[in-house]
């Protein structure tokens, strides 16, 4: 694809298309990686490479360190406006819009390789989401591996989803990394129950636990996530008797017909890049509306960092939600 000089000189932004690279700019063009993103990635790589090997410590030690802000992600404040509720043994962190009655429910499923992360790690992001979209946001405190391997996490997410549907409002499911995986699996489970979610928001998801080519070939560079991390996360989550490509754990291999509209966001410097590209293609082939946003130079879950590409991705996510509400009966 030939680009005009003007297109190349513009600031990088998220790329969105449904069928192939059909935009004015190719997000995989290295010249579109901003200086801010490039500098951030190099700094993050150096910082994470200098840390002790997290796999040398038991999960509860790593969870404690992450809760103290010593992991790969910034420690966000806990908001007083957020409230804990419980539904059939599953806890949810709920944040309502500041103004007006909710016009929908956003069920958020956090990432962390099915082993880490907490429902109260992203209060500010969910508060922005609630106020920008008018949706009630609820983050699921699902059980974590290896203490609680598959199917504990999907079961908890389904319980939370049924609570969300009980509100009688449009329900959007979403999450990042492992949370995006669980969001798709939950949507598939709801489809079997003849319950239709209004949409899916999938950020830097892992959709093939046998590892897509980009994940398998990434290597050891610790830009949040590397090949060994992905393999070990999957091994700790999925029992040995389950095939990693089973649709029960790897939604890339599931029948995707009838899923709700999807917004997929990923960065070009993410080991899980192919997971998003492949899922997007399979959704389109299944007749599902899928919007793909690829951020030039974005690392794994770049969305949680204070970067221009993150702000653009967040704005695009909120705009996608508006289209769902406008078209939902």
C-alpha cells in the first residue's frame, strides 16, 4: 500500500478496519511509531529485564508485589465511589456513572494470565468508562490459577454475567489479555443460554493457548510479556488433560457465529498480536461485526499506561459503545 507524505507525517493513531489493511495508513509501518511510544517501550524493557524472575517465586508472593505496585503495571488508586457486591459467591467491583441512571452494564474481566490481577486494580479506568458511556461498570473478582484452574474462572465470569443480565439493560463484556479470553468464552456461554450480549471489548487478548506465531516467535524480551510467560500462564491455568486448542479454553477455535459486535485493540509490539489479528479475521468470516484497532508500537496492554496511543484507544472504545447503545433495541 502506498501512503502519501501527509499520511506518514501525521501523528500515529489507532488503526481501524474490518477486512484487511484497508486504511489510509498501515499501522505496521515502523515510521508511525511515535517517539513517545518508542522511548517508553525501551524504558519499560530495561526496567522489567532488571527485575527478578517472577517465576522463581510462588504466586501469592507475586500477587503481593503487584498489589504494592512492584509489577509491570502502574498501581492505580482505589476510588471511594467503587463498591463491592457479591452474587452467588462471586464478588464484583461496581462503579456507577456520576450522573443519571445507567443505560447499560459493562462487565469487566481483568487480565493477569489467569493467575494475577484484581478487580480493584483499574478503578480510574472503569470510572472514566462509566462517565463517558453511561454504563454501570462491574469488574469480576474471579478465582485465580493455579489454586483454582480451569473452569473456575469461566464459571465465575458466567455467574457475574447472569447478574449483569438481571439488570434488564444492554450488557457489554470486555477485558484485557486473559480477561479478553474470558470475555469471549463468557459470550459463547451466554449464546448457548440464548442470552445475547450487546458487544465485546477485547484488549490485547490471548485467544490461542497453544500460542499463535507472534507469541511463539517473540522470544525472551520482557516487554511486559514474553514467550515463556505465555506458555507458563497457560500451563498453570489449563489442566494437562485439556487440549490447549480446545474451544473451551481457546476461543480462536470456537464457532463464532452469532457473537455480538466486537471491538479489538492491540499494539504492534505485543507478543499476542496475532491472537487479535486472527480472531478479527475469524469473526469477519463468521459474519460478526468486528472493529480492529492496531496501535503502532503498542506493547502488551499498552492501554494501562499514560500514552497518547492509550488515550486514542480509550476514546475509540467509548465511541464503539455508543454505536451499540444506539442500535440495541
